[in-house]
C-alpha cells in the first residue's frame, strides 16, 4: 500500500511524495543481514553449520554427488524453519502446538447431531416403539 500526499515546496510547483506503508503493520520485518531478518539469518547459519558438519562426517563414506544431496537435504529443515510461518506462528511454535494437540493433550471429539429434524425423528421413533 502506498500513501501519497502533496507538499508545497514553493508557490510555483508542488512536490508529490510517496511513502510505502505495509497493509498490515504486524507483518513488518526488519532486514538485518543480506536482506534477511535476524531470525532467518540465524536459521540459515544453523543450516550451513549442519551441512558442513555432515560433509566432514560423511566425506569418507559417500561420493561427492551423493554427499552434496545429503548435505542439502540435511540442512533444508533448519533453513526452512527460518522462513516458514503458518497462521502467523513461526515454524517452531507451530510444531510445538501440533505436538501438544496431537500427542500431549489429545481430545476425542464425539459427534452428536443437534438439528431439529433429527430430534423430531427421534421423538417419533420413540413414540412408535412405546406403542408397539
């Protein structure tokens, strides 16, 4: 979203200034290093560290091409955690919420119909059973 307004510089001409404003102010992220936010940069460094560690650990047992793929696949989850957000939650907060809802505090949901039609049918069927 762009906000624009006129500024009178002198009597003969007007100057139009444009200021870029985010549509949602809460979505603003400050870029710190190489156009990345601090969080993204931190998780990218962790991903690079994991890739380097995997390279030196597996260098003697795998070929160069296979090793490069293994390093990329090993670092990808750590790098992705810096960039992914779901429903406004960062990846690690989403993961903890998912683990909590699925494993730590699971709830069984029981379906009960509460429509007027269902209640009328049940009452009529109970009346028929009583009459028999």
